[in-house]
């Protein structure tokens, strides 16, 4: 669910809309991530109070969830480091941007419901201040913009 500081997880309506789309076609997921300066692990987590940065927590999420991501057929197909907002609200600055590809929406759903993954996602929650996750249908680019 979305928290007051930013959008970290989908709302129920957003997740239902995702699940209502076809599950058997390849998808790309655009990820825009704004990190917390300091990771916020809950009490009782082994990383609580260790002073990890949001980036360190997010990298831990990437390392620990990589096996599940690969097992469902996911792969990162593009990554970039945002530098400045040219068009759009200046407060929507992002630290990380990447596109993950999945062989199907069903594969993405299998990943996010996997018990092992659900444990690893705690690192993401600790390190992310705000995010956007946008499902894309891959298309072959045309000669001009919007084609």
C-alpha cells in the first residue's frame, strides 16, 4: 500500500488493475526509485540500527532477490541514472531508473508472491522513499516518436 512519504507498494486497486490485464504476454516494468538517505529497517530486523543508506538497502534487495527474479525468467533490459527533470514536477526526482522484462505478467506475479521474495522485499521497503512501477507492453519502435 502507499504510505504518506511516498508510493512504495501498489494500492489494492492498482494491483487489481494489474491482475486484470493479460497474464500470458511478455511485459516490461519501468521502475523509478527515490531512495531514503538512511534505510529504515523495523525493530527486530538484523539490519535495524546499522546505519545503512537507502542505496545500500536497495542493493541488498537486488542481491538477495536476484535468484527469484532469474528463476521466473526476469532480466534487466535497461538501466540509467536520472540526472535532471526536463519536463515534469521538479519534486519528482529519481535516484534510479531501470526496466525489468518478464516473460509474462504471470511470472511477475509468481515472483512477488514467492515467500522467499517476500522476505527479501523488506530491504526495498527499508531503502525506498518513493517509487513508480509502470507496466509496459513491449512494442517494436517505429521510425518516429509515438510509432
